[in-house]
């Protein structure tokens, strides 16, 4: 009986080898596709440790192949000869299920990295409320979803064929023993050895659970290379890390735990005794810098980052509309500017509420559908006599905006599918920008009754899968970017992305030009919701393999009014989304006007900017999650993340958690 178990165990050990080899190949493919390496010369030691450490870390999951096969195939096969005879077939079929999971996780990571330049991270938690139709559209039309699905067939067929060949190799014969004692002793040694070997693999090449591989213990030579450190993490391990770090931790903290964390950013020591902690952030306006405009246009452009406007990429002419806007002597801009969030929803929510969303998805909370915050943009503009109207290129069902916006204080909100022509061209996310903005402009003119109004317009078109037929709207690479490298102009996949950005830029600033001509005293505030991949580094643009940190995350920001002068902005060179609300108020509010803002206006000197994800000074930019930092001019070198920035990041997030745990502090009731 044990002889059959002994032979089965050897097959199980063979089976154990398959998944780690496949993970090794997946890691190599990922590095080859996305890694910034032209040559491995002089880097062998770094790559060796990447693959070595990744192998053992991946065994956290892969070791279960041995345990499952031994428990469900070899052990019953020792008692039932028919099960033993079918053992290899059962093993292969079971393994193929696991390999299909690995394949799914791997191609998912390739797609995820393509869009977010990161392996699986906590943004996955935000996907549960994403537009599923848009995700499917991106998967099939941008990321070759049909090919990926068809790929299961040859992948599993090849795995089945090779695994069967491997299992067909000879096994060691069961030794002959002269006594029952020796045979039982050998059997016991085999069982104990297999159990120990399983835990040795499961714990990453050690028998101590405390020494298991983890992110903090990645070899230093590997971790110095941010990309390679991420490549070290197997896909199921990365998903497990995300699962273990849900976004709702802040809502589970007690007030006693949170208060000391919040204290460093609170301007008043008695904030805990106040009914509304945000009241501690009261400010008094110094007096209007410009005549109060009758129209304020706040343009929030989907994925409109700063990098395409930078001089090294001028030959691409992707953002000529934005550059014309910046050329106006009454436009003020910052080239180093941080978004409030990594993706659209937290950026928008933070901008509107005046506090960081911090991954809490306030827009999806029913409490925030019934009441808002006194720090919110439309609430404070109402105190200045402005109506607030929200115009969105998509449907208001996205992010539960139809519930959230009225509670945040907007007097009216419109989704483009509801007010644009029924057959208006659209992506899954929204109506094409030029159609949306033209129709919004027409309705703004029709409804203008002379009262002061804030129009917040949020576009959607620069978003995957980049299906807009941009040639029909004037985008011809040979005409738009004749000086660009041929590799850029001839790459069809790249051109779909670049053309969509060019189109969105043209539509946005054409609208601004039309409104400026119609309402010349208007104030225009323009920013992106976040930065996104645009520049064609895969084609070697500017001799670079990829963006530096600033090029990856710096958002666009500019503000224009006929009375604006540069000296109004305290010689600032940096800023962020959360500085915009107080800046707007300080520009137009009368002296003595009381308002609430957690952050200073750009009319005061800004020494640093801290968001839940990044930090920025006049010389450096950093990312908290990766402990990555670089000079903002793109030069080589790094500094450590200042500990006071970590404390500030934690404080802002804890304050948001405090608000989320106390819906009774939402003192501004929904508009009826």
C-alpha cells in the first residue's frame, strides 16, 4: 500500500516543479515587455536575486500543488488501485486549473501595468464600483481581449503536453527491506520529510514562518531598482497583498487611535471638542485681487497631465491648445502640480469636498448622498453668491454622481448622455469631448440670466481604449507632428493614444476660447483629474525608456483672468488640487470673508505639497507607496522621504477617516 503512495509522491514532487518554472517565465516576459533594460551587462547579480527571491516568494502559493496532489491523489491512490492508475490524469487536470489561474493573473497584471505603470495595488479595491461596460470595452478593444481569451487554448494545451511528458519520466523504485521495522521506519521518514519539505517551500526556503519572504525583505540590490523590485512579486502574491490591505482601514480606527495621528495638522488644539472638526480650519480672506467674475469656468480634463506640455516633447504637438492658453500674459501656471488622487473618482471627490477622499469613496457613501461638508467647493461659492452647475461628459450614474453632487452643494448637474443629441458619438465612458463641450456651451448661453455662476465641466475622452476616430477631427500624424521620429508617427497603437490626447486638448481649449470671447471677464481654472500614460517612450522618444516620476504623476494646472498678474501668486512653483479652492476664494472674496480650507491658497507661499500618495517640494517629488523620490528637474539622485511628510500624509488620511466615521458632522443638508 505505501509503495503506491511512495510512487505517487514522486509524481507530486515532479508536479511541484511546473508552476514555479511557469512563474519564472512570466516574470521574464514581464521584464522583457516593460523593463527599461537594453542590456543585462553588469546587472546579472541584480537579476539573479530578483529571480531567486521571486521564486521562493512565489512558493507561498505554488507549494500547495504538492500538498493538494499528495492529499487528494497519492493518499487515496494508496488505498484504491484504480485511483492510483488514473493518478497522472487527475494530477494534470487539477494542475491545469491552477495554471489557468496563474495565466489569468499574469495577463491581468500586464494590462494593469499598461494602464497604471504598477503591479496590482490597492486601486483594485476601487474597481468594484467601476463602469463594467467601460472595463469590458477597454479589455476587448484596447488590450486585445479576444486574443487573450483564445490564448487559454494553446497555453493549456502546451502545459498539458509538457506536464505529461515530465510525469512520464522514471521514478525511483521502492527499496527492498529485510524487516518490517526497517520498512516502517523508511515510510515514516518519507512522510515526515515530505511534510517538512512542503513547509520549507511554503515558507520560502526556510522553516521559520517569521523569515518568509515579504516586500520589506527584498534584497537591497533589487529594491534599489523600483521596477525590478515590483517584478519580483509573483502575481498571486501581489493579489494577496492587495487583499490583505483593504481601503477601509481608516473607518475601523477608533477616535482615540486617530486623534494623536491627526493632531500634527490641526491648527487649533481644541479641535476634538468641536462638533465639526473642520471648523478648526477657518480662514479669513485678505480681500479680492481681481474683480469678481460673473462666470467661473472650472475645467477638469480627463487624464490631462503636464508632461506633454514640457519642452522636450514639443515635437509631438500634443498639447498646442494648452500651450496657447499658457502663452496668454494673464495666465498663471505651475509645472509641478499634484493631483488629489491617482484615478478619477478620488480626485474629483477630493476637489469637490475640500478633504482628501483617501480611498474611502465618499461619493459612494449614502451618508454623503444626504448631506455634505462645509468645506465643499459649491457650498463656499454659494456663500459668495455663486450658483454652481456641474457638467459631465458621461452619465451621472458613474460614481453615484446623481446622488453625491446635490448633497455636495451643486444647484444643478447634467450628464452629457441626457442633454446631448441621442445619436451623439460616445465611448463607454462618455460623449466625445467636442460634442459634449459644444452642447454644454450652447446650454450655458441659453440659461445665462446674469447671476454669478460657477460651471464645473468634466471631460471624458482621453481614456482607453482610444477608439475615437481622431483622423475625422483633424489628427493626421504627418501634419500634426512632422518633426517627430518616424517610429512614433508609424506606430498605430501609439498613435491611437497620442491622437486621442491631441483631440481632447483641441476640444478643451477651443471651448475655452469660445467662452472667453463670449464672456471676456470670466475666470478659467483648468486642471487634469490625474496624469496618465501619454508619451511614446516605447518608441524611444527623447532617448528615454520611460517617464521619470514627475512625468508620470505631475498634473496640469493653469488659471486665467484679465486682471491676473504673476506677483499675486507669491512666487510659487509647486501646488496641488487642494490649493485650488482657497486660491479661488482669495482671488474674488471680499476682505473679512470667512471660509474653510484645510490647505493654503496659492496666493501664499507653498513650501511643500502632501497627498495620500505623493509629496512635492521645490526640488524633489516622491511617492509614498514605493518610497520613490527624484529631483523634479529629472536629474539623477534621490533623497529619503521626510518623516514629517509621512506623518502629514497619515494625518490627512486619518482626518478623512474621522469624517467618514462621523456622518453627523455632515452639517450641510442636501439641496432640494
